C-alpha cells in the first residue's frame, strides 16, 4: 500500500511546471537587460582603452621625432642675415 502511494506521486503536475517556467521567465526578464548594459559598458571601456593606448603611442612618437630647429638657430645657420 505504501509502495502504491509512492508510485502515484511520482512527477510534477502541470500547474507546478507552469509555475517553474513562469519563475524562470521572470528571472530572465530581469537578467537580460542587465547583461546587455554590462556588455555595452565593457565595450565602451574597451574602446576607451584603445583610444588611450593610441594617444600614448602618438605622444611617444612625437617625443622620438626630431625637433625642428628654433628660429634663432635657423638665423645663425644662414649667417645671421635676417635683415634684407
């Protein structure tokens, strides 16, 4: 008799399954927008990092590039003839 009762209560009812599906859908409705926001913020952070790295590369290249001579040095190289 006890064995028959255990076999009878095996499994879930339709109502229980619908409640579980509803809970999962509610959790998904909460989680998906947060996930989208997180991905967008990470994308923006990555773009900012790339721009910062590019800016640092440009600054490094400017520091390594030869500097043009100053005006006084140019006049000295011409023999001091800056008046016509």
